[in-house]
């Protein structure tokens, strides 16, 4: 978590207005078992308002999500993948 906070603070200092910060979080998505799964996971995450970028790594079974923390949060991201059939958790 410390690293995430530091990154968010850095991003806020560099580019975002004081009331919004762009955060990047890595989600572990163990349920991705075939090459089509990342497409579903990526689509689910991209639909969450505030998500700016989603990169899914099938080999590592993880999704790297960049989002505006004034519009969404990690709970909404994990809920989105869970609702799509892929429960996820934040990687430390
Ligand atoms: Cu699949």
C-alpha cells in the first residue's frame, strides 16, 4: 500500500487538480483460465466510470487499472470483475 500511496501522491503533484488523483492498482484475477477471459475482465473494468486505462496480463493473471479516485475506487473495480464472473483482489 505504501508504494501505491506514494505513486498517487506523485501523480497528483505532477498532473491532476488537487481534488482528483489518478491511481494505478494491480488486481489479482485468479479465475482467468483461457485467452478469452482477459477480454471479459478488461471490458468489465473499462465500463466502470472513472477508469482511464486497463491492461490485463493473462500470464500473470492480473489486471493493472488506472483510475480517477474522485470517480471510483478499488472496491468498485473488484466488484466489477466479480460481477463479470472473475473475483479479484488487490495485489500488495
Ligand atoms: Cu476464458
